[in-house]
């Protein structure tokens, strides 16, 4: 008797030790396993790996990692497959046992006995969906209405996710462009009050001590050179108006040629 009690105590201690054993998990919502070691290859790309007890991990719905606990993982996998199969069978059974309605001598089964297609039927009987499917087809009124009423949240969520992703990408590009502009190089004369786009600017012709700084630094206490930046603006304006002038000139030449031909 004493030996039996001691063996029970030993089993209890081993079981308690197993549930209190420290394991590691990744905080990600998509993570489903707990690990024996934080150096497990499956945790390599995970940040903020935390340690908890085996009992806590199981209560969270985590399963043993296939690499850390190969034997346990295989047993857990079989149990999960079995559970999923049982749930699927139960769902199928429940659907088959669902009550539907049919008119005596009719060829359709209906989701509700208030269906407009049954309005003139006096003898409406109730039967299971499984029995109805044997020799009847679904009512296009009942089931089409149910199909239309079914929301499509997955598509909406996908669109929202794409919009968020695009907004994040645009914000990142804008931030990068701003950063690049701020770090672009400009030229200043020692003691000068203007910054210049080009070192060859005519306003710097007589300056002996010219230094290079970033645009962000220059903007802190200087103003842009009217020669450099006005010149650049005029060039851009001219480039944008040139195609328009060329089109107008071509149209005028065409009119002249037409008149001469006439």
C-alpha cells in the first residue's frame, strides 16, 4: 500500500513538473505553437519571444512545436485532425437534419413555410433537408433571397487592407522624398546670406571661400539665390510651354498650306 501511494505521488510530481515547465512562444496572433527552446529555428524571425509555463501555453490553445517535441506534436496533430473531422461530420449531420417545407406533390423544397411560392398550397408538409434532397430541388425564391442577403466581408476587408497598404507606401515615399530633398547639396559663400543651386552661379563669381552644405542646413538661416532658382523656374516653364507652341505653329502652317491649295 505504501509503495502504491509513493508511486501516485511520484506520478503527480512528474505531471506537476511538466505543466510548470517553462516554454517559449512568439507573441504573434498567427503563432500556434510553444517551443522547448528559445533558440528553435521556428523562432528565428520572431521578436519579443516570451516564456510561460506549459499549462499557460495549452490554455492559450498553443500546440507543441514539431521540431522541439516531435512525438507530442504528431499525437497532437492526429487529435486535431480527428477533432476537425468530428466537427465537420456534426455540422453535416445538423444541416441534413434541418427542417424544410414542401407542398404535397410539389417538386421544390422551401426554407420557410411563408415562402410566396407556397401561398396557394393547402397541404404543406415538414421534412428534413436530407429527405428533401432525395427527390426535390431547392426553391429559387427562398434560396436566391438567402444568397443575396449573405454579406461579403472578406472582399471589403481585402479592399480596406489594400487601401491601408497603399496609404502606408505613399507616406513612406513622401517621407523618403522629403529626406532626399533636405540632404541635397547646395553652395554658399563664407559670410553670405544666400544659398546657390550651382557652384558656377554668376553671383558666386567673386567669392573665394565657397563651401558645400545640405539644403536643410542652408534653409535654417539663408534664403535662395534669385539667379539660380529663378533660372531653374524659367527653364521648367519654358519646357512645359514648348510642346504647346510647337503644336500651335504646326496648326498655323497647316492652315496656310490649305489656303494656298485653295
